[in-house]
């Protein structure tokens, strides 16, 4: 475990902005941990929270390299960062004490297999001669780095974080997980596995197992299952929330990381004290149409009483 040295004179970008919008501050957590804070969604959650002077935000990062990059990109203070591997069994960093909420944005990250990349490149001349698409992205294969596969990161890592939340007395945990958890044959589960089914894959199944651990933990939680993630802006398209992979029936099943980050932040206030798990995508709206904020969409979804059925 390596903890970045604190620098009292360096504080996060303090503006008068409030990450929770027009939320009553009495319901906002004053100290929030964001794990996977250098990841693409984690960074958006972390960045929005560090801009709120009323919230003490701690980003947890696996490597010093990620911490330096995040600091450069968000201009946060050193005291906003803790370098700690979520699978570590070392002592809990002291800075985390007193945290009221935790947003978990860690995940095993598939990487492109170099062999499949080379094979796809070698096929280009032949494809061109035969009039086919020069480079077929479907030929690319993905895998996980050694020791960084879903059972380790998405199950053991998340269980470690949920246990950590309990030890710290954190009241509310938000997890960014994924849609598709009801279907063991989902394509994403094949990543990391050989054709005979051996290997370390099943990302959605391990994520769902970790979710069940959280559900049984006694903590209050918001589990968010996004559809395909994009890097588009937030607050542009209509948020659609539902449960049990019903949204997979839609042709368009994506959502921007910015919208997911907004839902995470909304969950810290709207979802606080509640135990809810849901799927989310966005639907395009006519230009100029005013869309509900993440806070409004989550609040109206919570009033339906729906939540994921983990018996499916
Ligand atoms: P991402 O950019 O892939 O970030 C994942 C983060 O997890 C990285 O910051 C990585 O750290 C961190 N991490 C991995 N192993 C760790 C460990 N052992 N200790 C500490 N941190 C560790 O995430 P994203 O693409 O924004 O996705 C957010 C979530 O949405 C993920 O759970 C993903 O599975 C899920 N999701 C993705 C899609 C999609 O279309 N991609 C769709 C639905 C749901 P480093 O920065 O150090 O590498």
C-alpha cells in the first residue's frame, strides 16, 4: 500500500458549484470515496464531487501513475487521492475514516489481444482484393491482463470494497455495474475464455455475484446497470430506467458515461438510505427538448418501488 503524502496547502478545485444540484444539503454525504477514480466513469464522478466545496472527496487509485494523471486532468489536491489496490489486504488508509458514502467504479478492463490485431492487419490485403471491408473489428479478440480478470476485480475486489465500506461505517454504497447480468450467454461473458469455455471470463456473472453480496450486506445501496457506454455529453438525452434487462429489448441500448456519473451523484442523495438496483439507457429526444435531470429521473424511478430481481 502506498499512500500519497498529504499536502495541507493543496485543496481540490473549490468553486461555489454544488455537485448535488439543488439538493437539500442536509441529505448530502459530506465525505465520499470514489474507487476506480481514474477510470472513464469514475473520473467524471470524482471530478464533479471535488468541485463541491461541501464534500470531502477521496479518489482511490491503483497506481501512482493513475493518480498523477487524474491530478493533472482534474486539478484536484493531493489530499483527494489515495493510491491503494482494491484487492490489497493491507491496513486501511487512515484518510478513508469518516466516509459516509462510497461510489465503486472499478472493473476488470478487457484489452485487445495483440495476436488478433496482427491477424486482422495481415488480412487487409486479401480483404481489399476480394472487395470486403479492409479491417473487420469483429475479428479482434479481447482478453484480461494476468491477475486482472473478472473474478479477481469484479468479484473479489468488489467484495473487499463492500467489506471496507462496512468497516468504515459507510452508510451508502453506489456501484456502477452492467446490464446483461440475467443472461449467462451474453457475449461479454465470453471475453477472456477460450473456445472450449475454459479461462477467466464471465464478467457479468461475477459482477452480479458481487451485487448479491452487497444486497445481503445490510448496507443501503444503489446498483446501476448501464447499457453500452459512450463518451458523449450528459443531460442531453432522456434517461430511461428499468429492471431485469427489459431494456435489452431496445434497439438502442447505450448511455453516456456522463449520464451514468450524474446518476451516481444523484444516488448519493436521492438513493441514500434506500436499497435499489436498476438498469439505465438513454433515448434520443428532439433537439431543444428539455430532459429530466438525473436527480429527477432517479427520484421518479424510486417512486415506482421497482428493483432488480436477483432470483432471475
Ligand atoms: P474503465 O475506464 O474501464 O475504468 C475501470 C477502472 O477500474 C480503472 O480506473 C482501473 O484502474 C480500475 N481498476 C481495475 N482493477 C483495479 C484494482 N485492482 N484496484 C483498483 N482499481 C482497479 O471504466 P468504464 O469504461 O468507465 O466503465 C465503468 C463501469 O461500467 C465498469 O464496471 C464497466 O464494466 C461497466 N460497463 C461498461 C460498459 C461499456 O460499454 N464499456 C457497458 C456497461 C457497463 P486503472 O486506471 O489503474 O487501470
